[in-house]
């Protein structure tokens, strides 16, 4: 209800803005680089608020990629200029940010958001203005169903969630534990709800049982009552598909209550703040992710080195995805017949075999990236370590990093969904 109202108001503001100021081909006024005016690209993200590191890391990755493209001649001689808007980790602000980028700044394309609920709030605005949007990292299946101008370069939750279930199943077997998992989900997040659905369905088909589901709303600070109920079901694993700020608190409170079961989560745990907040309580916990920073492959190690030199920190997955999203957009703009929304949209849709830090980018007919790699990380001695890798190019098996026997491939998992 609230979401619909936000979309309605934003669309109204947007049509008003467009009437007053029709978009020009190739974006609004730039600074006049040698090959023509700068090409304006919009970015919206959570630079502040409870998911601040999502937006900050993504921004760093985007800027590094844009600078590289510009240094190498830009888009057929024209430079990219990124205009960034902070949505403060709020869905309604995400819609406002996108409206502003389109109607006031005349951007030709938009990168963002990280959180799926924010992408879902803003995507209809991009769609109705025919401005292509690429989300670097929103995994909820619904995001790219918002229209034919909406793309993603990360895997989906139907992919991520199934592999989490396969991993949980394998972990219970390897540790002689009953296949009994409790879930704690965020009612305010499309991401959390979507993942819980996929995970529980897949875990069920593998013979596992969901002992019970408790919920919270992001921003809550007291999780004791939910965790007490969970403790009563004596789960082998607690599945928590949430975001890092909440996860850190949940882990601390779970250990306070004497719960020793590992927590298992998704990419939403990824943040330099995760271990800072959760500390020792996160030891032995696992989450799925888009890349592992210490992957020795040349493409990852050269990205990590360049990023460290520039920002004096280790890039997380958001930085890598932001970088890949900008590179995907730049590649499409170079190939586009014209720099207008429909032409850029067509070119993004034709992306094939683009080598990215998070894997090779191939966009399918549903505007999702197919065949992306997935890693499972474990928090060990206060560090992120690689537990397992799944690479669709080599059969999609869960390959354990310690050489243990690989688990079976999920029967229905693909990196995209077609339903
Ligand atoms: N996949 C999350 C979502 O859709 C966002 C996210 C991606 C967070 C990658 C961290 C790392 O909401």
C-alpha cells in the first residue's frame, strides 16, 4: 500500500518534470570533453543510514570503473560523468532520488540500488521514463520483472537461496546433525522474504525440516524473544537472510542466550562492519557471496590491488559489483546505436561474455545475469575465509575449499529464474 503510494507520487512528479524539461539525447549539459559533452549517468544508493556501507562501497566501485573508462577514451570520445544521490537506506528516498536524476539531471541511465526493496521502489520510475536501470546487486527475483528497462548483473535469490539450502543440507550431514533449521526473517525486506521462501522450499525437497520461523523488522535492536523461541526448537542451523547491522546484533544476542548453532545468511551480510559489530559471536557462521576478495585469479587480484591503492581498504562484494555494473553500462553505451534510453537498453540486453570481477556477465532474455559464480564464506578467527565455491561453468557443484567431497547440484538451480 505504502509502496504503491510512493510509486504513484513519484510517477506524478516525474511526468511533471518531464513535461517541463524534455530529456535531450545523450544526457544534459556536461563540461564539454574533447569528444563532446559528458554523458550523465545517475547512481542512487545508501550512502548513509543502516546500510551505509552498501552504498559507499558500490559508489567506490562505480567511480573507479568510470575513471578507468574515461582514461581509456571514454564512450567513443565522450567522458562519463556520474551523478550520485543518497537515499539514506530508505525506499521512499530511493524513489525520490531516481525521479530527481531523471527529471532534473537528465541522466541517460541509472545504476542502483543495492537493497532489493529500494530497487523495487525505484524501478517503475525508470521503466516509465524509459531510462535503463542496472542494479549491481539486488538479488530479489521481482526486481527485473518491473519492466524491460530493468537489468541486474548479479545472480538472483532463487539461485542463491537454493545453494544455501544445499549447503545447509551438506553441513548437517557432515556434522551428524539433524536436518532441522530455524529461520529469522526481516518482514520489511523483499530480499529477506524472497530468500526465506526459496531456502525453505529447497531445504524441504532435500528432506530437511524448518523447525520454525520468527521475524523482525530491520532497525529493531532487541531480538531476545524471537531467539528464545528459536532456542526451544533446538535447530542445527539458524537461517538469517538479513542485512549486516541486524545480523551482528542477532549473533551477539543468540550467543548471550547460549545458542551455539551457526547462523547462515546471504549476501546481505557483506560489509566491513559485519565482524566489527558481531565480533566473536559470528565465529563459525556462513554466508553466500558474489566474490571472495582473496581469489587468486588475475582479474580479481588486479581489481583488489587497484582498489586498495585508491581507497586504502579491501573491496567488498558491493565494490566489485558496482565496478562490474559501471563496466557493463559503459560497454553497452559504446555499442549502442544512439545514447538514448531504448538504444542503451537494447545494447545492455545484448551483453555477452563481458569479463567482470564477479564473473563473466551474460544478460539473458529476462534481463538477469546468467551463470554467475557464487562463494560461501565462513567467519573464522575474526576473518572471512572461503568455505566453498559454486561455478555454473564447471557443473554448478558446491566445491568445498578444504577438499571435502562436493555436495550434489541443486536440481532446479540456475543463476536466473524464468517463472
Ligand atoms: N542482494 C541484496 C538485496 O537484494 C543486497 C546485497 C548484495 C547486499 C550484495 C550485500 C551484498 O537486497
